[in-house]
């Protein structure tokens, strides 16, 4: 029997088995994929077994057990460690700024973040996003204008405060 036919004949059953062990469809798919990768690497040897599917189930079972052991060790290690200090809540200014940034179009938000948070030049942003320098300047200008409008909805009020 060739590997492709073996895979077609057994993959659904093995996936159901892995799902029964883990209770998680994504984890089950990962275990099955790893088991088939190992079977593929040793196909000459595995295909000679009386029941190659039993070998795959054994591999899935061991991978699942290893997964549970790793989770157990992590939990015990985490429990032995003192909890990290509580992070201070974000400032009101940060909350307002994040809310204003979310109101911007994605490209404006991206340009502002790259320019002001990562100190990227306009040319670097243009190269990274695949647009012209003029487009990046436009995004930055519109993004700043959008932030200004959101953060100070009454421009005349802001002008009076600045005096």
C-alpha cells in the first residue's frame, strides 16, 4: 500500500481519535499532522507493520500525553512563581488616544504608528507599504487631522484655550 492511499483511508478515523483525546479540533489536527509526518519519514518501516494505523494511533497518543505533561509542568511552574505585579491601569489620555486611533482608517493608523511609534521615516513607510512617498504624507496628514478632530471636536474651543 502506498502512503497516499493509506492517508486517505485512515486520516478521518485518526482525526476523530485525536479529537477524542484532546477535545480540541485544532490540537487534534496538529497531532494528526505530526503523526503522519513521522509516518511519512519512516514509511518503509511503518508500511511493513501488521497494523500501520495502530502505530499512528500510538504516535498520536504519545504526542497527546506529551502535550498534557507540558501543560501540567507549565501550570506547576507558573503556580510556584509569585504572580507578576499588577499592571497599572491605562491613563485616561491613553484610552482617549486609542479610541481616536481606532476611529481612523487602517492605512492612516498604520502610517501614524510606523512614523510616531516606531520612528520610521516617510521613505521607509512608503517602501514597507508599497506606496509612494506622497501617499504616505497624505496618510499622515489625514491621520493627524482625524486625530485632531476626534480629540478636539470643537476647533474654536481649542484655539481659545491656546491663547
